[in-house]
């Protein structure tokens, strides 16, 4: 009987941790102690969360395009992108903050020196 209960608890824990409602694309994982790069980590986050409005051409009143490495790098260096993706009262994307892990990857990319690849 104890084995059945233990099995049910393990299955329940697995089910709970593996299900989620995160509709965002999962960014590529980064091995510990490796640098975050635009090509390997950031580009997919920007594509799935930002380019709907910040593409080329921009739409929905977006003031700038983020469709290239250079444009995203400039946006992060200026603080505009990080300020907006972390803003709880006026978030980007407008439908709500992107996942904390995606925001952390973009911050780490800045901390790592905004490497392209």
C-alpha cells in the first residue's frame, strides 16, 4: 500500500512540474558557465515576444524595430528593452510580462557583453 501511495505522489509531482501554461517559445538552454549569445539564446526570445510589433515594418505604434542583432543590442544597451520587459505597470509585451527566465537571459546577455554568436 505504501508503494502505491509513494508512486502516486511521485507521479503527481512529475505531472505538476511538467505542466504549465507558458505559451512562450522555450529558449535554447545554456550550459552552466557559458556565455549567453544573441544567436544562441536571445534571438528566439525576441522573435516570439517582440517582433509581432517590433518587426520591419513596425506595427501597433511600436517606435522601433528589433529585427536585427544590432537593433536589439542598441535597445538593451540604452536600457529601453530591459526597462520595458521588467515593467509591471506597462509591460512589454503588452499582454503581460514574458517569463522570468526569458528576462533573466536577456539581462545575462547584457552582463556577458552582448555577444552575437
